[in-house]
C-alpha cells in the first residue's frame, strides 16, 4: 500500500497495546513516516525500550503507562499527548485479549476481561479523545477488530462478540461524525501474543498451531493502518480486512 505522508503534516497519533504485536509494528511504521507517536501499554519496560530504539533513529515517540480498562488511565494517556503536542489527530485502539474456550467451560472471568479490554477499552479511548477532535475540527479513530468480528467460530464466541461490538460501535460513530474519520481494521491470523495467555489449553494450542502455519507479519496490519491514516482528510477508509491468502 502507498501512503500520502509526503503531502501531509506529521500527526499526533496515540496507539494502545503498543508493547508488542500489531501495536508495536504500527508504532514503528508511523514513527518512520514522521508522525508524533504516543505509545501506551502496561509493560512499561517494553515501551521504554521501543521508544529508546526509535528515538535513536530520530523518531518522535512518547511512552506512557496505560491500562485501557481504567478510565482514568486512558484519560491520562490522552492528557500526556495533549501536554506534549497540543492536539490529538489519531487514536489507534489496538489493545486486545483473546482467551478462546467453549462457552460451556464458563470461563466467566475471561469473558469479563475480553469485554473490559476489547470493548470497554475502545469506548474509554473514544471518550478520552473525541471531545478534543471535535473541538479542533477533525480527527481519526482507528479501531482494531478482527476477522472474528465478521464470523463466529467454536471456542471464539465471546471474543467474536466483543469484536462484532467494535464493528457496530465504529459504524454508529462514523454515521454520527462529519469531521472525525472512523476506520475498522480487521486482521486475520497475524504474528502476535494473543494466543499466549488464558483460554482453554486445547483451543489456544489449536490457534497457535494455525497461526504458526498461516500468520502474516504484524507489519502488514501496520501498513494497512498507515494507509488509512494518511489519506486526505476528505477520504474516510471505513474498513479493511487483512488476512493471510491461505486463511479459510
């Protein structure tokens, strides 16, 4: 995908879940394009290492400790970007968890965690940046969903439910907005740490095995996000599905 960065001013871009996977790859891509990147995650050691590495190459990167399930933490994340750059142009709501298990296993704590991170975290992010975007007359919210936001599969029912919800939320926000662009990015199997924690062991192992065979690099999703962000202000790329060619 080509971008239009050479014809646009650098943007202040907030990225959640930036300590690994798609979030980290997106920070690398957007920083390389000359944008001001504010990265958030709970693992501050990884954020600090990423910021140090990218700054050594001349990038503008600000690491901020972030827990997307804590509304005050999300507000502080946005406030840090405003304090340093005076505006917020883009929010990439990327933080997510995927604990796969049959519904009958009743992993209620993991259901709640997926709802908290995958849906409530997206809502908190929108709430933290939308007033500033409206006040400045423009902005862009990018919500990372999943192919599981388009189909439901065994062991992924609750995860899919959260991602279907992100798609519905994004479409409703898009229709309400005339100055704020809204994009949903739906990755398929992608190299990440999503299958490393939680869930039923058999289901997580099956997902890891499929990912090992099929997964595309996280940089492919970062390129899609960069493409959407760097379109002219009058062009709103509403949805991109990016998955391995071999994925069924």
